[in-house]
C-alpha cells in the first residue's frame, strides 16, 4: 500500500483515519470497527463491502 494513498484515504462512514493491515490486506477503521478489503492493490471503500472486526485487535 502506497503511504501517500494511505495519508489521504479516510473511512467513508466517519471520515476518520485508517490503519493498514498488511497481513490481511485491509484498511481498518477502529472507531467504527470496520475493515475495508484491498483487492489487487485497490482499496474497496464501500461500507457494504467492509467486514466488522472485533473490539480488540491484535
């Protein structure tokens, strides 16, 4: 994931910052507990494509 792209992307739900999970290939919004998938290097930033993540992340 390009660091410059990560700097400008925000959660489409709350407009908050996202964290990159390299292992899972996801962008995570901790306040909303949503993980947006990255497919073929492209972040899928649709709320209906996000999965819910547990309260406590490793």
